[in-house]
C-alpha cells in the first residue's frame, strides 16, 4: 500500500529536506489520479486553491480547508515564482499548465499573482478559490523573522541576514531592494501586494483577512468558506457539519513556519522611523484594505510602541 498518510505528515515537517522528499513522492499518486479526469469528477469533488500573500497565514488556511470532505493534499505548490531558491517568475504558459493538471479533491497551496487568465483557468477546473491576506505591517515583521531565522535557502535570506540589525531588516522589507539587484524582483511592500490585489475584487474568489480567522469572526468566515465550497459542488453538502470539521482542523502549532500569530506584533517592533517610512510607501494601501481610516496611525501608534 502506498504510504500516503505518512508522506502527508512529512509535508508539515520542520525539516525542509523531509518536506521536499514528501512532495516528490506524492507526485506519483497525483500523476496516477490525473488520468481520465472529466468534468463530472471535478464537479463532484472540486479542487481547492489556498492562495495567499506570503506570510499571511497560508498554513492556517490549509488546515481549515483540510476539514472539507474528501480532501487530498499531494504537496503541490503554485507560486508565481518557480521557487524561493531561484525566485524567477513562472511564465503564464507554465502556470496555466499547472492549473490544468489539478485533480479532483486536491488542495493546492499557492502564492499566485492575480491575472484574469489564471482566474479563467481556475474556473474551468471548477476550483474553489480562497485568498488570504494580512495587515502588511504584520507581514513585514513576519517576513523579516522568517528570512533571518528560519529559511536560509531562500534567495532573499542572505540580504536579510546581512542586515546589521533587526531594524535594518524591517526597513529592507518595507522598501524592497534598493537599488534593485539584477535577477531578483523584490520591490517595496505596496508593489509586492499589488500583484495579488485583483483577487480581492474577483467575483469567484473569497478574500479572507487573517485577522478575522484569529478573532471572534472566525466562525462567520468559515461559514462563508463552506458555503462557497457547497456552490462549487452543487449544494450537496451538510454545511453545519462541514463548518464543525473545518473549525476542528485548526492546529497552528503543526505549521513549520508558525512563529507567534499575533495580530499587531508589528507595534512592538516598528520604530517611529519605520512607521513614517511605511506610511510613505504603503499608507494608502492600509486605508484601502481597511486596516486604517487615515494616516493618523503614524502618530497615534507612538504612544503604544514607545
């Protein structure tokens, strides 16, 4: 018997080589399942894309999705970059080919930029599309700790490790690489989020705020997730039972990238200069996303953090 369950456990290992080995092995049963997939199969068991802006709660989203019925995770990851080690942008042709090979019931994790063509391909595959995002200030702090302390193989890790202090690393995450480095696309935080922003308005995508999943709004969001899935599978779903199963699947300590999950940890790590800089670079984005009502947060937060 194929050791499917043990390989799935390997996907959440803190050892990067174990995770990569599990993904490689799980490609075999996925290839076998990909034969003779028809529209009826995809209608009965819609695949699910757990898409996210990096460092916004991908693993939490995947855990909730695991509570949906008949899920299977082959460890496939759909990134707009080919890999974090190379950090080269995947071609549109390659991305569309990847989407066309998603199989019924599959859970796909991703950091997929918005493009109308990708949305069309996902719709043709009857994929349920969830996109999770987070306060970009919290993303900055999470990214800094991840690249300085956790993922030494990431293409950006040497730049973050070379930063003289954590304060300098936070500045780097806000501004991006200045001047740009040939072969690496890493602009400022607003520009990075802008590549994903179209998912927020797309009619066939449920945009989810990370902060809502770690608050009293969680049950409401999970209800919305279950209802979207039910629409994709023809409504034949016990939504209440599904919501219970999705809620019970949450176990953040099983994520190999989990650090603290605090909603406003940035307040203790941003200096006054970071706040001014962030407001210059992405203050309008915070207002557009609903995290601030105006630019006064720059002054108001000083009393909290200093």
